[in-house]
């Protein structure tokens, strides 16, 4: 193994977030320099940007949440984080990375194809969303009159990664709350079962794509990268469909399955395999078979596969689980259920035919009532219901940001119950 | 107790598929399997009338159920017993709907069908008891239905022991651990040799036998149907862009093409920019008319049936399918082209 392999995660906890004159970080308090941040986000595609804060427990609803990012930096100007978008397009995940744990930057507002995502910072939906547990800097905007939506999307993506690096840069010299050493995946057998993580990335074109080193995996084949690269923002989301099933950049950076494997003494985190989610069946089958072969070559004993997106993305997980089992690799999938409003429908659109080990992140169609809130960010109205954003609203779990993300942050699952007579 | 028994056109002795368009009607006394059911019910109960509807009509006119329940009330019925429908999908859906409509109107409702009958999901919590898969199991099925009907009449709850069947719901709850932690635990369990542990029991899916090929397409009446969120401009019927619960129909009479400004797509699963620039990309009306003029196909059906296929529940999709099939069959359509997105 390379002498410099491995990543040191320098953790700075954020316990309070406020707007102020200049950006600074001290003793858990992150102050955001409003003028300098607006300068940072300046782009010909954006006529205006506005900043808002939302803390855990606040009576605030964020409507139209798009991407969310954990602030991180390796040095001045980011020092190479978000390769291909902010830093040069080169592999990352080594050296030291400062992160602001407990903070996130979130873009919220209208983009085409973006299905409306809701984050409630308090109330019953708060327990379902990882971004209800963070101190959030929310970016709203007015598009420039002549800007295309694609340009607005790119301006927001570039702006958000710049902002994430800028905020973490304020903590570069602060004493850390924790220092965590992340080893490279082991390439040897030490007696523990070798477990890989298969990370399916949605590749459905504009507003439904995920970027690796700043480029789409669309049309490509599975690839193996160091899990530590995710901490440095090698994977950035530009996918705004299926709010509950969304895997924003934040969840890639803090990937819960990788974290759970690192924390497990009995298993060895052996590999991270990134896969596109092609839009046609033949390509899904090719990518799945190829990913399973890669896992076999990596001598994996088991693999956990995750997805992003709705029904057709079930196929990307199910096919991989089946191909893995054929290669003799124990396969576990994390999937959301789409069992209908009353939970009585078949839960999966495309179930596996050979593999059977599945973890559920709950039923997408079940509805919940979100109480009225004092303040809304992102959008004034919940377009799905044509109601003011601050009203009491009844929404399917599908609309709650990351509530069912198969990267596995949440605790939502399903239990069988007799239908009420 | 006065009971009305529901059967389809076939079990009423009206006819087979050729009579599936028969409208709702009530006839005095028991008919067909109702005669055996009446004797099994004993002297305390009486089948005062038989409610009948053709399977196609029932599938495409859900209001048949309320109409028949209203007529049953005029006969002073206190209970409606439907079926057995075995595995017949449209018949099962009709039985479930009329039993549900009876409950809704304050009468007792009870249906009988096979557990795999796709109509089971339409029962809306009303009691359904198990029947055999095919009509050869009529006798056993009627015995179970009669026993259940007596119990319902006595005001008792049916249980699984009575043959009560119904969907098991998957209800959301919070687990102790995160999904990531549970996935790692499941890896350990599976590597430990357990081959069954899972959180999602795998579902059984229907397999559909394709219809026979069209004998002569140059003579056939062909329909265009779509799940592409295809609507009249402005979406006056408010068809949903995702998780549709309904479908819409629009006339294509006199139209040579699906023009921008007249139609659009409200589908939420893809960018509708190109669909809206030329809606023929979703519903190929322009090409279909050309083929009609050239005699490649016999004639184009004058209506499009449309919904949005985007996160639609299987129960709703199955219902749309049955309703569309019944609707198209009633119009003597020989072939339908379903454009999917």
C-alpha cells in the first residue's frame, strides 16, 4: 500500500450557526459572512441569492430542498476537495480533511424535474431526515432573466461546493473536537469477511444526475474508488427526483453504510464500487454483471448494494444482488418499499429472483401529517398541494427529504400489520 | 336475514365473454350458484334477489356497485354476498367493490374469491373469504361462504379460521438501529449461515399471458393508450404527475395529430420539454393516422386512454389495466398500442 494512503478526518463540531459580517468558526459557533458568501455565489445565471438559517428544533420548514453538502476543506480554496468541480479533477481521499460536523449548506427552490422535497426542523418528520439534525445554511435564489435552467443548476452546484469549502476553511486553524483516521480498504485477508459497498448513482440526465470528479457516470461501467474519496466530495449530487430516496452529497460524504462497516469489528470494509443506473434494461444487466465480477475479483465475501431513485432503480439493486449471489458473494440490498397508501401493495417494483436479504427503509406511499410551522425557507408554497409552506400539510413519506435514503441514515422500516377492518 | 347475492353474467346464465357488457340488474330470488348457497344458508336466511352485472361493465363503470346496493335496499336486503369469483380478476374486483359498497351503505358485505385474485385489493376492509382457484371448487367455496355469511349475520367478526383473507399491510415504524447498521447486521446473520433473514418478504408477481396475435391488422380497430402523463393542454382533469390514482380519456375524433398547445405531458418522471414541443412523441397520433389512411391498420379508435406511470402503486396500476381492458373490449378494439415512457 502507498505510504500516504489513508485519510485523517479533522472534525469540528458545529453547535450554532448565524449570519454575520465575516465568516468565522470558534468553539462550535459558525458565523457566516453574508456579504462574502453572496459574492462567492455570484454567477451570471443568478439574479440574486438569499441566505437563511435553520437549526434542529426550529419551527422551520425547508421546501424544495435540492442538494445538501457538509462543509469540508483541505486548505486554502478547498485544497482539492470536490475534485472536478472546485479542485482539479484528480483522485482525492488522502491527507487531512477538515469537516464541520453538524452543519450543512442546502440549496432550496425551484428547478425543473425537481420533485418537491421537504425538511421539517421539528415535529414528526424531523426524526426522518438527516438534514433536520444539522445546522443548515439555506441558499435561495432568483434566476437571471435570460438564464437557462441548466445554467442555474450549474451555478448552484458550483456555488454550493465553493460555499462548503469556504465555511470549513474558517476552521482550518481551530482545535479539533476529534481526529479520525480512515484506513484504506484492506487488500489482504486478516480472517475477517471482506465486505464491499455497491453505490448505485442515478444517471438520468439533466437534474437527475450524480457527478464523480465533476462528470456523469452515464454510459460508463462500474468503477472502484477509495471510500475515503467520498469524504472529500468526489461524488456530488445533481439529482433532484424522489425526495425521500435522494442521496445528497451530504450523505455520500458521511456515507452511513461505510460508517457502519468501519465501526464493525467483525467485518472488513474491503471496497467501494460506484455504478451508474442506466435507463435501459440491457445496460442495467451489463452493469450489474460487471459489478458482480469486480466484486469477485476483489475477493469479497459479501456486498451491500444501495440505490437512488424510484421504481426502475429497484432493478439496478435487484439485478446486482442476483449476480452477486451467482458469484458466491452474500448480497444484501437496502431498498424502500412502494406498497401503496395503505401498505397492502407489492412492496418492490423489481424484486430480486435469487437474492433474498433485504433491508427496508419504509413505505414511500404512507402519508403523514406535518404540523404548521412559523417559518418557511426555499419556497412559499408547497406546489404539490398548492398550500402555503407554513400550513399543516399532509404528505407521503416520499416527499420527506432523505427519509428513505438507501445509504441508510434513517431508522424508518416497515412492519406487517393486519389491515384495519 | 334478507340477503342479495351478486354474480356475474356467466354465473347468472346470461352468457360468456360476449355478454360481459351486460349492465347492472336485479332479479328476484336465487340464481345459479345462489340456489345452492340458499340451501346452505338454512331457513333463517333468504336470498331475496340476485344482483347481476357483466364483468366488463362492472370493471369500467365502478358506479354499478352503488346502483345495485340501492336496488338491494329496495328489496329490504340487510346483506350482500358476492361470488365466489375464484381467480377471475374482473369478477373478483366486482365482488369486492359491491361488498365494499354494501358496507359503505350500512349493510353487511361479504365476498368470496381466491387469495390471488387481483380484485382482493378493492375490498377496502370489507370481509372476504377464501374460495378455490377454479369453479370446480364451487361446492367447498359455497360452504365456506355460507358459514361465513351466517356468522356475519349473527354480528360476529370473521377470522382467518373462517377463511377470511385480506391484504396484510406494511406499516411504517422506526427501528432501533439505522438501515445502514441493520444492513451490516444482516450481512453478519447471512454469513453466519441464516439463508432466510430479511426485512422484505419477496412478493409474488402476476404473469400475464399475452393475447393471441391480431389475425388481420388491416381490418383491426386499434386504440392508442399511454402512461405518459398525456393530457389536454392545461390539464383540466388534474391528472397527477406522479403516483396517479386515476386515468383520463380524450376524444381523438377529427384530429390528425397530437398538436402542441392542444395536448401536453404532465409526467413527473422525465423532462417534458420535448414531449410538449411535439405531443406526438408521447402519443404517436400523427403516424397512426397516416397508417390508417394507408390501410396499414383498419381503423383508429376515437379515444385515447391515458394515465401517468410514475411511482404508481401496483394496486392502482392493476385497476387501471383491468378498467382499460374492459373499456376497450366493450368498444370491440382488437389491438391497443401502449406507449410507455
